[in-house]
């Protein structure tokens, strides 16, 4: 049986895991990821009871319950690299015995729901709407560091790479399917769905130009036009694909809910992004706990 060394699984003096400052009892069956640490309290404001709260760096956590269901809400910060930290540490808390430093025989599967903000890249998906990412398209390369055979939607991936003539010097894009069960639970007629694109940055990687020119100024237009068997890329953000990939590899179910606060095609931005986010939070919590 492999024993995981102290340099690989780092614990704080109180026995909590290194970055998140959490212990196994703090991880509920439903885990909500938000990027912004201030959004943790906005989610938890809907809970019936608060059981625990802590913060270390950008990672803030509140544990509580709503309608009889225990929920953990964690702020991940921004970007794929932070998701690599958060998801691995949360899985370690439920599936590794921290005392013996060995993987448990009976593994737990969590329901992980990202509640984030995003920009639409389709003109007909307006600001203040909600998008479910049925698939995550990753430009970041994080999942290529893990053994990932059978993880990716290779047919869809190849179609995208060929459509965009994606340059070989960049990390190879990958596509992972989210949890169909969670998508069905959270879906309704008012919700848009499609492929959520995850970038490794906010400016150049998402086609924004301030002072630096882009390597490929036409890439966003190509992404917008991609259509494969009625699947289109609906929105741009910075976490979904890694959440889907790591969750699937570790045996968890994950889905991404995004409040659309910008439309990149018609260059509009929500007049009240906080209201759009609150609407997405209330909608998602109601669906998850009803």
C-alpha cells in the first residue's frame, strides 16, 4: 500500500489540509465552487444554518445546510491552477486517510457545482442570463499532466482543432463532458447550455486587446462560429474544464452554472452584475435542494 509522503500531501499543524485549512468533516456531499471569496457569504446567506467558516489566502469556506441538505461552499480564486489545488485537496479530505496517508478502500463521490460569472460569445445569449456548460473546453493544459486516457471527447476535440486550425505551439485544447445527471437536475427552459470554454488568462487568452497584440486576432471569431452536431461554444471563463476533468478522474460529479455578465459579440456588460449572480445562486440552490 502506497504511503503518501509529507511533501506531497501537506498538512497544517492542526491536521487541516495545507491550502484550504479544512478537515474531512468540513466536506459535505454537495460542494459549491465560487471564484470570488465574497460570493461565499452570498451563497451561504441562503442557508438555514451555518456550521463552520474559515479562510486561508483566497480560499474561504462556509459549511451549512439548506432544506435538510448539508453544503460546503468554497472560493477557489481565479484560474485553472487554483482549481488543481482546490479539487485535489477536497478529494484528499474525503478519499485519503490523513493519519495513515493512504487512499481509502471505500471512495466517496461528491456533487460539485461551480457558480461563476462568464462572458457569452453568442449574440443571442444575453447578459443576465444563465448558462450550463454541458461540456468544458480547456485551453490551459493542466489535465495533460495527469494520466487521462478515455477522459476527453476526442471526436469533438478534433473537430474543434481542425475548425480553428489550432496552432501546435499552444497547449492542445481538450474537451470533457460535465455530469449529465447534474445538468438535467439544474436545467430548465430559461437556461442556455452548450460548451463552456476555459482559458488560462483573462486578457490575451480570451481575445482582449489592451496594449499587447494577439498571436491570432481571429481566434474568438473562429470559436464563436464552431458548430458540431448542433453543439456550440456558448461562453468564456477560467475554471470549468479543469473542474470537469479532475472531477471525472477522481470519481466526482461536476457541473458549471454561469451568470452571463458580458456579451463579447455585441460588447455589452450587465447593468447590475450582482443581481445576475444572485439570481443564478438562488436558482441553483433551489434546484439542488428541492
